[in-house]
């Protein structure tokens, strides 16, 4: 199953633009956070991580929507690899 995630804030595309891209790509189950800032809680991302199962694919408009810095993103990707969850970036 493909599960989609979008997050506002920071630089780049607005939440609406990301959601449009995700829907055009065939968006199925969409989780989105309307937050900005590195240390801000992302409640929908937490729900997505609880929802996804082995074999699922997380779809994002771009990788920077998942993590603001490289060490965080690397840890996130390692966690997904260990859970056998794939990642697909539209950018």
C-alpha cells in the first residue's frame, strides 16, 4: 500500500502544492502536518509511522518534507529500511 505524507513550513512548496502533486500521482491515504520548524512536533507523521506496515511505501513530494537535516533523514531511512518500508520521492 502506498501512504502519502506532506508537511508545510520551511522553504519550497506549500502544503497545497504538495497535496496537489500527491493526488495527481494517485494519492491514496494521505497524512499531512501544517507545521514549520525543526523541533516542532509532527503529529500526523507519528500517526503515519504507526499506520504503515512491512511492504508499504511512503510517498513524499520531496525528501526534505521528512527531515530538516541530513542526520535525522539518514536515521529515518535506516528505521524504514529495518521495518521493510520503502520510500518514494516525487522530486
